[in-house]
């Protein structure tokens, strides 16, 4: 049975979400970040990050923007999936951005 346009669009969104989840996980590991650190940066709990990584809750565009900003990667590049961009992540720089934000204004993400 052929999929309707709506079903195809939903599948495309699901594929995009899965690629972003995978990109976040690999980027997080490359940056040597814990779920707690990522959650604190986004104003979320470890559990909320875990649920997003498990696909139970979807990442918002805001989340995507802030995660990519933390990692120093264009969000569209991350959304496209894994690639050479992972090599561009510098853990020291990521932790510097994380610490600068949390020290300046704990709990803020803007």
C-alpha cells in the first residue's frame, strides 16, 4: 500500500528527528558532556534529556539551536546527520561555553 503525502511527510520528520538524536548523542560524547550538563545548559533535567534521546519527547527548534550553538556546529549540519563535523567539536571550547553561560547566569540558555 502506498503512503499518503501526510504519511510521507511524517516519516520525513521522524527521519530528521532520528538523525538529530543520533547527532546529539555523538556530539555530546565527542564534547565529553553528560546528560546532566546538557540538561543544565538547556534548563532541563537529566531525565528530560534522556527522554529526548530515547525519542519519547521531540527536540524543539529552540533545543536544536542551543545544542548546536553549544557544540559550535550549524544546526542544519547537525540535522543532516553524522559526518566530518564531529571532528570539529573541541571539548575544551564546548566546556568553556558551558561554564561561561552557567557562571554568568545559572539556568539561562538564551
